[in-house]
C-alpha cells in the first residue's frame, strides 16, 4: 500500500512543513527530528545487544548443565569394563 517515498513526495512534504512551521523554525525542527532518530537508533541497538548477550548466556548455561549432567552420569556408572585381550585365544588346529 505504502511504497517508497520518491522525490515529488518529499518536495510536497517539505512545502507543507514550510507553510506550517515557517522558514525560521524548520531547521530547528529538522535537527530535533535527526536527534530523535539517532536516539531511537541507539536505543534499538542497545536492546539488540542486550538480547544477544542474554541469549549467549542462556546457551552457555545449557551447555554447562549438559556437561555437568554427563559428568554425574559418568561418575555413577563407574569405569567402563573392557574385554580382556591378554588371555590366549582358543584356536583349534587339526
């Protein structure tokens, strides 16, 4: 429905803003809008960084818990029993 804004649309918006706010107030309004957009961008980046950090911490906790569970399982099972390979094999010779 709403496509990208082209040059004719920007000119119309600028003319309307010039009529409403006047030539003296328009530069100040532009600066305020730029600062607001910059602060919004910083806040959204901070939020994204915080979310990424929390996800990494949660994944690390899951890995640590899995490693601890594997270690507990290995402790309760004891050493692995391997077959004795030093005993002579029984071969039948004819």
